[in-house]
C-alpha cells in the first residue's frame, strides 16, 4: 500500500514517467483524473492527500472534497486556476514553479517578434500555396532601431530585454515595483509605452487588475504600424477589441500564444486574420523546461507529505509556514 495518494488533474505532455518515479520514490501513488471537470476532480480528491494541477481549475469545491489534502501544487507559474484563498483558510500550502520556463517564454516572445517583423508566417503560407513572389508580400522593416515595449518587467521581461538588446532594439518597460533595473531599459507608464512602441510584448500575471488590461482604449493608443505579442495570459487582452482594431487598420498585426478561451475558435477573428500568428500555448515548452517543472513539482508534494517545507510556497506567511 502506498503511504499517500496524489491527484493529478491534467497534464500537457505525453507520459507521466517523471511524476510516477518521484512520487514512488517517496512512497506515493499517482491518481490521474480522466477529465478536469470539478465533479470528477472532487470525487477523486476525496481519497487523496495532495493535488497537482496543470491547467484544470481547482476551486473551493474540489479542495473541500479532499479532507486529507496537505498541499496543492501548480505545474506552472500562474495561480489563477487555484482557489488560493480557500486553501489558505484550510492551512494548506499552495506551491508553483515560477522559474522553470523563463528562458523558453522569452525566446518564444522574441521568435514571434522576428516572425511578425520579417513576415515569416506570411511568406511560408504563400510559398506553400504556390506563390513564390517577393513583390507580392507586405513591406518589411529593419528591426534594429525600432522600439520594443515590455509590459511587466519581471523575470521573463528581463530575459526578453537582455535578448532584444542584442538585436539593437530600444526598450521601454512598465513595472509596478521597478525592482528589476536593466541596462538600456527605460521605465515609462503604460500609455506612453503603447504610443511609442513598434512591438508591445505582455508579461504580467492574470489577476482581476490585469483582465483586459489591453482593450479598445489601449489598442487605440498604439501605432497603426505596431504589433501586439502575448505569451502571458489570454485574459490580459480583450480579443474582440483586438479583432476590431485589426479590421479597422489600427494595428499592423499580433502574435498570440495564449487566448481568452482555449482552444479558441480558429475560424473567427482575430485568429483567422492573416496578420495574426497563433501558437497553441506553447511558449513554456522545451525538453529542459518540462523535465525541470515535473520533477520539482512532484518533489514539492513529496517534501510536504514527509513533513518537510516544500519550495515556492506562495501562501507561506498566511499559513504560518517558513518560506523556502
């Protein structure tokens, strides 16, 4: 018999070898949910000691259905899919893995910037449909000397800034704390960043304050020649307003790795607009990042269930636990 059982709500990779191995080495058993709906999760959670989740929502009802729950661990960075407040009232630590994919997301944002600027997607689709004609394509501009606006100069934003400087981009940034000082980056308010940037890349968490942070009014402040890049959270952008701005010629294009609703209806604006690049929430993915994420989160669960303090407890102070 295992010493403890861990519910896995969902996962975005092809196997669970890492999770099973780490948990088994600690005396645990992995219980994999067949679907991520609240009813199924609550039923399975009733006989588990911990919950691990990737994208599935873990609301109060699921946590409440798990009387032995000693930890809720997020296989990712953002915590908008977990009811952290309720877990805290139960004294349950909530953990995440805030640094596992910083490099990958920064690289993906930069790749999207390059693809937008050099019209890589446009030319790819044209040539694949038999059109091999440089003159038929849109106007291209030199990247060096243009301006990148980074909304949220946190850990990912800093890495993007470091990479973008190598391309000769001028860099503006917004930050509530302004704790990350980076050479060559000028802090400005959001309105100024939107008005001056040729590329706007979003790197803020999904919170009530950032829902539709980029909406009709903000898009109207951007240059008609500018591009919007989102590798953060879909809810940060009002996608209906984005579709309208593109249709009105108020924006040159966009690159979206995250959507308001996933998967989106790809046959509707803005996703079916040829000026919009869409990737399937892939910015965080690499062999290295996923191995790091899966191993560390499983170890967080093992540590907690063996009486040790796990790393990255986001509500440590609220539940009186020493942070690690």
